[in-house]
């Protein structure tokens, strides 16, 4: 089964790669509700679920497996739609 990504997935990854001291790895193919990307920034790992901000609220809703993962995960996981969301979470001022 081919795992699809949101339309903004590649753009967000490309933008994160330009952030100093940040690395990013696409994990969207793991499935089972695991978030789309993992970002390492200054020694801390961040899990991000990417949703397309251009879609309606019902289309951006977490899947059942995503909800299960998010509620069961004992660390932090964030839902993002754009690079500005990432910058805010990483506390990077532009």
C-alpha cells in the first residue's frame, strides 16, 4: 500500500531543511497513526503530523489511527499546516 502525503508535505520538509541546527526525516510510510515527520532541533526530537491547511476542517481531521497514536503517546506530538507552525513550536523568531 502506497502511503500518500498532504500537498504541503514536501514544501514543509524543504523549508525545515533550511533551518540552522535542524534535521528532518519523513516517517509518513510507517503508518499506524505515526506522525508524518520527525524533526531534530538542538538536541530535542519533535513529532509533527502534517495537515493541508487548504482543506476543510473535516478533511484535516485526524484519522482513527492518528487519534489513537496521539492520545497514547507519552511524549509531545504536534499538528502543523505550515512552516510558521513549526517555527512557533521550535520557538524560532523570524
